[in-house]
C-alpha cells in the first residue's frame, strides 16, 4: 500500500516535508497540499503527479486518495486541522507545537480520547536523531550512573521578524521540554527563566538570549540556553552529567579540519599558527535532516500497518504545560511549578 498524504501548510517546513515524501522516503506519496497562499502551494506541488492543490485544509483531506495528514501549518491553525482529521478518521503527524497553548491541546486530547484510539503523532523529531537516541540509550542503560544534570544549548543564527519573547519558549524551548522528558523518563515539575541583557543583534523588544531552568520529578536539574540571534549558525547541544561520567551530543558538525593559516599575532612571520574548525549548519532543516527523514518514514510505516507510535498528544500536552509555566516564569522572574494531571489511560 502506498499511503496518500495531505500536507497542510507549504511554508518552509511543509515544503521540506513535501520534498521528503515525494523523493526521499518510501511507501507514501503526496496526494494533496493546502495553504492559504495558493501560488505557494501550487509551486510546491508542481511536478508531483496527481497532487491536488487547495486553500482549505478540509478540502485537501477530502481529496481522492488521501489516507493520512501531515500538519505543518502555523501553530494557531493546528487545532482546527486536527479536529477535521479526527472527524474523517485520518491518522496525523503534526509538527510541534500541537497547539500554541495547553487549553487547545487539552481540547484536542479530549477529542482523541472520545474516539477511543490514538490518531496523532507529534513531530518532536529529536527523538529520531541518531545522537539523541544514543544519549537516551546510554542514560536508560545506566552505564554512567544516575543522571544529575543536563546542559542544553539551542542556538539559531537569526530569528524571523515575527519572533516574540514568548516564542523563545513555546516554539524553541518546547523541543528541550520534550527531549528532557524523553531522555530522562521523568516529568518536569518546575521552570525558572533568567534573562541576561539582550544581544544588540536581536530585534527591538525580543529578550534574547535567556537561560531556562527545569527541575524534574527525579531530582535532575536542566539548564537550557536559548539564543536565537547568535549570528554564526544553528547549534543544538546536550550534555548529561551523571554519577560516573558525562555524555554529550552536538559537539561536532562532522568533518573537522586543522591547518596552518598564517603567522600568529605577536610572533615571527616565519612561525605559522593553526586553527581547527568545522562547518556549522545554518538552520534546523540541515542539522536534523536525517531525523526528519526517519521520523516521517517511521510514521508512514506505522500508519500503513494500522499503528500509531511516537510522541503522543499527551506528550504534546505535557510540553505545552511546561511552556506555559516557562512563559509565566519569563514574565514574573519567579520559579513556576508545572501542574501536570494524571495521564489518561489512552496514553499509558
């Protein structure tokens, strides 16, 4: 069976997923796309045989040959698209955040529970990254002893013009919220945000960078540096500090070169000095390209077999509650507790 997918949203992420489904992964095809910008949607779908182009997500989901939905539109549009997919019984891979706030995610979760079975996989792609998987297995097997701390770095070269201080948490640190829960198998119980003076390269009014502190149910402390105008590229790192050692990922961008590049300052010109370096990806679609490929392929394979795997609506809800506490901590400067209810039976 070739899974027919309707891709909702053909911006940067949606267009990348259309390319991925059409030419990278197997077992699926792009049956329809939808975007408010008809010209953009048409350009993304150009050359894909049998791909319908729509401005209405519901029309794309109703198109012939659609078996599943990939939602890559803006966060505020996710809830309506998810509920439409539920009404049609279509499995969904939804990019994060599931919705911009916990209230919307709760409505989606309650609607899914009324169906009595899972339909949603949330696009937390770091769970499919090789380095993150290696780190998760290392921590799970306990070879370094109990984890005590996580040090996380999340940097972007520059933020888009519409990016807000709240979005530092809801759109960026949300990845660390899910990664923390998944790596440690623990819930985040409290959040605090420290705000240094902003970089002069941040747009007016954007409080960038920030240091976000998580406390977990197992007593682990996590610090997250979020810096979306670092200027030099896209960089994601994580170091776990455990009782008997440390494990880190994201330290190398691949090939490292070492070379003599000229005279060292203050030294004779006849004595060259060296420099080591590697390329730094400029955006997430490059750094996590393989993780996205693995994520979408895993979703296609599971959906084709009638299964729903990966991060669930509950995981999306837990991350949304952490982010809500993070935004409150941003605004108040105080430590804010995360009030997580009992996990519903559907997600156990």
